[in-house]
């Protein structure tokens, strides 16, 4: 394929060299004359192991060259990859000036180009940037329509400085965000030689993935440091602790728990987190990330309550009372907290949880429901149909195979608020909302 790459910084240079090494014809574009000259002389403008050699080989083979002439580069290519920087402004917002300039250059070139062209954003940008900034700029300067005269796609990079050439060849996945197949299909072909799963998504989802990844990486570093600080004060080998921690790829390092939805609860997570934070205070340590976890968890319960109250309806059916599917454990159940909030606001509730039946409860759970939440226990219904029959709003608080029958039990006017994202036909209802 014939590629033009806008921005010969770190990502642009690595992308240009690696695509050229795969046999594609690549034109690098930059306003910096020194970068252009270095590329054309077979040298890398950035320091990265093995990059200069790769650039030198590509230039010698005449598969890579650089220019300041954006119009010529777009004219001589089929796909333009935008790899310019998106630095922070003083207030933390993104500086999109380089993106806008690249869009103006590409748009000016597209105005006189008759062939279909694809513009691919490799730069890290917040969701909505393509829709609100990139496409409008390209359309204004080209006088053409996105999706008809040219395509737009997002292709985030996952390159680490120091190992970027290896990362380009061995990414965790290749992500292509496109809202039409004409833009996405050629990119899939472009990456056909890369041995990694190819994932397609919408443009906004692809824009957001990079932020989810980097935020999680930042969270992991801080989490490990806070655990390490506590370990140090307690005379514990923190590296050994985290080495064992990372051996658990069933729960710790896995997709488990990483599903957007409702709050956590139960007899372990809240209790153990509070105990660890209390111990940190005893040794005069602050752990801001760990301290924020319980507060953030409470906000998710408040969000669910606000969603229900905002409907203006008074008759609410709540499906699920224990803190998660497959248990009758009610201790620190976020559903119980939500229900108490709704009762306090004067709503009329009916509650159903087949795993929480008073006749079968015993031990700690029986004592908890009799002493702690007897007012909630009195609202329990014996069957699912009876629970939802008179409700204006149905709140789903846990996953249960029995809830597959809900589409046949509900009328079109009943609103469903799903806190756990049940699979199946419910999501096709007009009156259906998810918490996140």
C-alpha cells in the first residue's frame, strides 16, 4: 500500500520504518526540516534501539522518504496516518492544534484529489475528537463528505519507548475503529502480516480504549506503590507479596471484575479494605488510591438511586438482594443500601431474590436480615411474576437465569434499569437503561 505519515516524532518514525520494512511505500510528512533531512539521509530523528538501522534500510530500498509537502504526500498515497502529538494544556485538556493543522493540510490535498482516500488517526485523542474536530476540519478544507468521498478511521498505537519495534510486531491486539467498512477493510489488510488479534470497533470506542489502558497502567503503578509503602512499614517484603499476587491470573490479572456495572459488597472486600487502611493510619501512612475506592463505590450506589428517582415513578420492583449471584450473603450488600435509600425516599418497593428466602436462611444471614433489615425482609415477594406485576420500574441487581423470562412478564410501559447488563432480549426494549 502507499502510505503518508503525518508527524515524524516517536510514533510516526516507528510506524513509518515498520510499515516500510513490510514492503509498503511510505512518505513521512513533517514541518520540521531537520527531521525530514535526517529521514532522507537514512537516520532516525528519535532515539530508539534498532530504529536508525531500519530507517536506513528502508530509505536505501526506496520504500521510505520524507517531505514537507503535504499535498504531494497525500496525492501520492492511498492512506494517511496522523501521528502528531496531542500534548496537555495547562488545565489538563488536550492541545489539538497539531491535529487541526494536519487535518487542514490533508483537507487541502483532498480537495484536488479524485480518488477515495482514508485518513487514519494514530494520535491519542479523547472520544468525540474525530466527530467534533477531525471530520469537520477535513470536510471544510476539502469541500468533500466523510464516508462518501473519503474515509476516516482510528488506529491507536500501543508502543513503549525502548521496545517499540518489538511492540509493533507483537502488539496485544490491533484495534481498528471505523464507522464504515470502506475505511476499515483496507486497514485490516495493512495489518495482515502482524501476528495479533484484529479487533474492530466504532470510532468512539477505539478512541476511548487507549485512555482506559493508560489509566489502568497508572492505577496499577500507584496501587503497587501504596501496597509497597504499607509493606515497608510492617516489615513485609513487598516484592515477594506482589510476585505472589501476580501469580493469580484467575482473578487478579484477568478480565474478572473489569465489567462496568454496580458497586461491590459482601463480607470480604469492604471489610478487608477498611482494615488495611486502618493499619496504614496506625503507621502514619496515606494511601490516597486505596482510600478513594470505598468512596467511589458509594458513588455508584448513589448513581443507581438517582437513576431510579429521576424516573418520577413510585412503584419499583427490585430483582436481587444479596451482594452477588449464587449466594444468599446479605452482609454489606450494595443492593440493600440502595433499597434502604429508596425506602427513605418514600418509594413503594417489591423485592425478589430466590436465593434469599426467609425459610431457608440460617446463621449470620438469618440474624442479619432479622435484626439489621427487617423492614426490607417484609418487602420480599415469593415469585418473579408477582414482584414485577404492579411495578412501574424494574431494577435488576444481579444476574439470574430466571430473569430470562422477564421479556414475557413486562409490558411496554414498564421501565427496566439494569445494573448488571443482563444478556438477551431485554436490551432491545425501548424502555431500557444501563447504569454505565
